[in-house]
């Protein structure tokens, strides 16, 4: 039996898949990653907030970063073995930096965004501003 090395990083999204992703992008997802490893994300909208859940299995809390710049929410994480002297027979475990970015809607209160990390899942609460309703003024008809 011959052992063949397999590197999952050799697989990449082809140009057609990228085009389809761009067509159906709803404005949340900005693909700025440098690796083909992305955290899986669920986004749920409620009346008062958005809730984002992102999977970072195997990452330590101290290696996960969450930032906002120009109304773009950026999730990133660093993981890996810096020891370049190791020669793997099989190396399937992720050892890169990963990131994912999302354009935030205008209705979001960026200063009140909060996050928790537990058991490999990042939970981000993104509160919405209260909807400003126009004032209705009655005019008396003579």
C-alpha cells in the first residue's frame, strides 16, 4: 500500500463558484479571506437585534479577534504551529489565520455590540437602533 499525502489547502473555490457567490451575496458576506478555511457562520435577525454565531473549533479565546472598521464587522483567528522543523506525513488540521467579514446594516448600534466565546462557538449580539417613526401631525379642515 502506498501512502499519498493529501493537503486540503490545495482545493480552492473555482472562478465560477466565486461568481455565483457574488451574484447571490445579500450584502452581509464580504469574502476577504486569504485561506480557503472559513468559520461556519449563522446569522439570525430578530426585532431588536441580529445574532451571529461563528464556529472556531480548537481555537483559544485569546486567539480570536473581533473588530469593526467602516461598518464592516471582521472576525479573525490565529492558530497554528510555528515550528517549521516538523515534517508531517499527514497534515489536515488547520494551521492558518482565518477571517470573515460582514458589512453591517445602517440600523446597527455598533457601540453596543457584544460577544461571548464558549466551546468553540463565538456568539455576537448586534443590537439594532429603534426605528424612528415620522411624526404625524393632524391638520384641521375648515
